[in-house]
């Protein structure tokens, strides 16, 4: 992934919001396959959201190309 930093706060907010949605989706995929407890489910959601939002803001389009490539199986 190459670094593609956001150019203004609006773009950063959009990237963070979309990364958050992807994080919730990934947490759902993992959670529905493993059936964790409620506390583990909440922790899984928080961790996935933070990681995906940070990667989306940090790497921009490079992150999305890689994420779509990894989610191609679905």
C-alpha cells in the first residue's frame, strides 16, 4: 500500500466513516463465524473499527484496493 494522506478534514472524515463501516462488516463476518460472548463481540467490533478506520485514513485508496482484493472471496 502506498501512502495517500487526506487533503482536508472533509476527506479525512469520509475516509474514517467508510473505514468504520468496513470495520463493522469485518467484525460481523468474524463474529457470525465464531459466535463470541457479548463482551468479546463488543471488543471485536471496537478493534475492527479502529483498525479499519485508521488504515483508511492513513493509506487511502491503497487500503481500499487491498481490502477489496482480500474480500473478493465473498
